[in-house]
C-alpha cells in the first residue's frame, strides 16, 4: 500500500462549525488552528463557474433562494454567505474554487475536494472540477484527493484527470462499494463513522484501500476509529481536536 500523505484529521467544510462552511473565512480559521488539510464541496453555477457549496439549493447557507444551478456566479458571489452562521461573519461571500485553491496553496494546505453536483449535472461537474483541480495543484507536493457520492461524477473526474487520486463516498459500507472502488481505480473509501465496522476497515485495507470516516466530533470516537485502523477522519470540532491531537492535524 502506498504511503498516505494526508493528515489523519481533516477540517470538514473548511472550518467545521466555527465559521460559515465552504467559505474562505472557514479555510483561514482552520489554517489558523494548524490544520494542514481541508475538505470542501464544489459544484457549478449556471454559467459553469466552480464554487464551494454543499447543498443543491441556496437557502441554508446564503440569503438567496432556489437551485444553485439557476444562478450565475456573479449572482451567487453577491449573496451573504455568513450571516446564517453568526454576526461575526456577516457579509462573507461564497468562495470560487479558484480562490479557495489559491488560499490553500499559499499556505501549503492540502485539499479533499468533494465533487457535489447539482442533480442533472453530474458528468459536467466531475469533468470540470477534476480539470481545474489538476491545473490549480499543478506541481504540488501532494495532489488534491477527489471524492464524490456520484459515481458518474467521479468516473468523469477519472477521465479528465486520471492522475489525481479518487475516493468513493458511501453512507453505509456495502459489497457494491468495492465494485465502485475497483471501477473508479480509487485509493480510498470515505464513509460515515456511524456505520463503519472493524470488518469494513479490514476488508478495505486488505484490498489495498485507505479508509476515511466522516463526520467525527467526539474525541473518544476518534480514538476508537484510529484503533480500528481508519486512516483519517473529518471533523467539525476543530478547536478541541487541535488541542487534543496536534500531531494528527498537520
């Protein structure tokens, strides 16, 4: 099994619960706490600009309404993406993939890029995000790890940038996931910590795959997972984990 270059603890959606998710402010906050790897979600606007957002719709994390795919990047970028979190971040805007990559690379921070297409745009999103990731991280010591719950999006990413590592996302580990891992020529299985068993980890590791678990916010559970053989976890509990596990975030 190849060496695993990524930290064992990854900041979820940029800054966990401490800042508005998938924003530059979130990434900066995570970096300030010492995190060397950030996970975030990327989708496409109406005019095919890659930007960071988890949901297919705008309501939860901005003051906009409707499907993200129905708005141009200029329209999305003008929205307030911070007030929903707290007054401290009022006026924070959504981040373009290009700007997020620039910030990450300026600090030598690694990326776990979840391809999160709006339904109906799976292949287009996978192709574009992979091509841009290859461009933005050209020459980087550690490439971004691309992941998705969408098989079609991740297969498109494989087509567009076969040299970038891929991880298959699954809510509940099952036999079919190993078929997907093989077809995708993936390096890792990312799955819910609530569902994962030691037998899943053992099977994946024996087949040559790494295993990462999301979203782990309790320290005792993190220790259990590491003892189980999990290679990495994603957390929203950035401040506590940075204090408890400083060697695992960098």
